[in-house]
C-alpha cells in the first residue's frame, strides 16, 4: 500500500492529497493575443457581420475538416436552426439520448417535434443496438451526442439513418477537435453543432457554430440565422422564416484567438488523460469513460469515470464527497436523465415520459458517474498523479465511507 493510500482520509481529519495552496489549471486561458483581438475589433468600429466572422468560419471549418461553417450565437440556437433547415417540425420525431444537456432535446421540442429517448451504452453515447426499435414512420432525424468528446459510433448511426432515410445531426457541443477515422466531428452526419459557452474547450463566453459538407443545408442554416435572408438577396428581402442568431464580431475575434491554442491544448489533454486512464483503470471498481479505437483524436471536454459501488466499497456520492475533501472538485454529473426533468414529466403532448425507462442512463445519473472539467487536464504530469492518488486513497479507505 502506498503512503498516500495508507494515510487518513481528509474527511476523517487527515491531510488532503491536494491542498488549497496548490490550485488546478485555471480556465479560460487568455493572453495579449486575445486582448488585442478584442481591442482591434473595438477600434475598427465594425462590430457586426464583417471580416472577423468570415475569418473564424473559414478557420473553424478547416479545423473540423468541414466544407462550411455558420457562426451563431449559441449551440442551442444552432441545434434548433439545423432542425428547422431540414424541415423537422410538428408531427415528426427525433431520436435523442437521455444522458445529455437539455438543449439536445429542447431543440426538437422548440421546432414542434416529438422527442424519442433511446438509451446510451457503456461509451456514454447513443446505443446503436437500440435505435431501429425506436424508429417509426414519423421519425425524421437522429441526434447523437459526442458526450465528453468521445465520438458516438457514427458508422453504425449513419448506416441506420441511410437505411431509413433519416437525417443525422450531431450534437458536437463537447467535441471541438475530436476526430473519427481522421475526420473532425460535426460533418460526419448531415451537419453538426458546437458550443462556445464559457465552460467549453473553445470559448468566447457564448457562441456557437454549425458545420456541414452540404452547401444547400449550409445556405439554409445561414438564412434562418440571419432573419430569413437567403444568399444573394437584398438586405430587406426575407425569403424564409428566420430568427436573429448571429454571432458578433467580438465573439468571432476572440474565438479566432482561442483557436490558435486549441490543437496544442487538445493534444496536451489527451496526453494527460492517458496518465489518468492508466491509474484509474487499475483501481477495482472504477472505469474511465471508454473511447472507440476508430476515434483518432479526443478533445476531452470532461474527464469521466464510472464507479461500481459493490466493487469499489462505497457509494458514488461518498466517493465524490471524499474526492472534494482531498482537493479534487468533481461531481456526479446530471441529476436525472432528461425524461425525468419537469419539462418532460409535465409535458401534455406526445409520449408519457413518466413511463420512459433507460436503465444505463439512470444508473449513470443516480449511481455511477463521476466527472471533472477539461481544464484540469491542462496541468502537469504531477497534477495527474495527484488525481490518481486521490482515488487510490479513497479506494483503500472505502470501508470507512460505506
């Protein structure tokens, strides 16, 4: 037993592995480049639909290996716009995983479609084995989520969609820089959406992006996001029902500055995650969120693991409490699968969501998942060892927490 493991838990009066005088890597990361980008935009007097947005769109499309990028004001708006652009609306059904942020599902509800929940598997992503049983004549689209930046099985999802003539819209809001068989997420299906909100790996505080390889789809998304103005139309000519979901020049300028660091940060996170994976994977009762071998790069928006309380020796919630006391801010993730959120349990139309049961998602929410944010992985190898040591220590003292 290591010295760390043999020591008394901080919860029980011992010294924590990580003291408050040793902070984790902070977020967001910024320097003079970001400051200059914002000041230059300010002083240009061009704060609206100008060259900085075009520049970011070109850069980000290239970064994600996509032909087109449409900058928008949030990932949530981007998901709604994608569905609208494909004609998804009342009477249609959209297949969504229940273990995700609410926007994945609320986007479908906002365009009038019905959400059909299909459980996730041990990858934490939509289970391809369960999709076809959920398809009906009303199904219009599948919305996989690349949760925590682990890419969903896009080969099987795309094959199922092609067989049933369905659209695939990727909720890629966790996966800037993740690649599947060498190609970036977002344009693996018909299109995909990214978020640039404060917590995200590529951030401007708020913002979003739609990427796709389909020109007609890109044009329609751009028109909807820009008050219904189609390509080539006069400024006060509005050909489709749209909204104002435009990104500002300030956000675009900041994102271009942030993008210069993203590849290096992504590779650094991958390297450090490998250290944590090895250490966590050696602890009985803990399993890191797996990654598919067809995923050729992983962004690591979250570092996630699952605890088996019966093997580990105490409950997930006790592990989280102990880890926090040892100096690792972490949490149990989502409180509920989406179908147990009031917006669904109180829904008067569509399925009776109170009867939906997705056992893997429920186990993840109520019993097993632990995660901490991506920026911890920007630290040193010694920081990663501290993370491993914290869970080794808790494991060796788990009987005290049972």
